[in-house]
C-alpha cells in the first residue's frame, strides 16, 4: 500500500509527545474550570489558574513545535517561553475561549524565529541543516517504509523557506483549516494559500510519489 497516497497518511505515523507534560505539576481544583474562567482568574493574578492552563495545553504546544521542526531539540524551551509570553500578554487576548489557538500562534512565532536564525547561521557558515529526528516524530508502531517516507518529507520541508514550511505543516500534518493556518501564522488567507501551494508544488516535484490534493 502506498502510505503517501494521501497527505493525511503523514499524521498517522507521527508520534504524540508531551502527553506526560500535563502531569508535571500537582492537580488543582481550578483544573475543572473552562479556559475562559481560567484566563479570567489568571488575569487577576491567580497563579494556580495559569498552572491549570499549562497542564491542559502543554502537550498540544509540545506536539505543535515538534511537528513543525521535525525534531524535539529545544522544544521544552520553546514551550516554556511560549507560556511565559502568554502569561505576560493575557490582557491582549480578546477571546478568553481562544486561549489554545492563541498559544499556538505564539509557539509558531517562536519556532519561526528559531528556524530563521538557524538558516541565517547556516548561510554564514556557523551551522548546518538540522537533521530530522525520527524518534521524535515517528510513532512507535511506524514501520520502516513509513519512517523512510516521513524522513523524506521532513528533509524536503527543511529546504523550504520557514513560512512555507510552517504553513504546509499546519495544513497537511496538523490538518488545520485554512483560516486557522492564516491566524496561527499571522498572515492573510490569500498569503497562507500561496505559501501552502508553493510548498505543495515543491513536494510534488521532489517526493517519490505525488500527494493527493486535500479538498476538506
């Protein structure tokens, strides 16, 4: 069976990391509250409320960073910085129910900055391209063929500009709607579409098998 006959097959073989991150701190009574209530309490200085937000969304943030990067290097630092930035900017969150996607946009911004810095250092001769870490991105039950295909996808993505790479990953690995991709990457819907299309053409032209168009 051609596992790459559909772009959705990519996510099937990706590891979910950070599931244990939710248990890194003791549970709190505030864990039973919804995000809007937790955000409101955190804005008023209730630290336990923000810790509950951390327990609830740290795994999501870790997975997002790993899947965009293709490895787990520095993801804990990225997520830590994302939560620090979120904590300091809670007053800017207009819709308290949207804490998770808002946090995701912060993670994406931090990963993008790191990618661009790494690329610049490579151009200047101070570092090479980061290798894909299959142990970080491949699910334990992924077979050799699936792992080889995942490795090729991420290796190709690493050669793309960071904006195209991130947009394509959010759309075709994370399966976000186009509007969400635009929101997470802080660009217009038209720009998000162009970035995904450019990345798709590149992958279609270089991967061993073409990707089917995602119509969802």
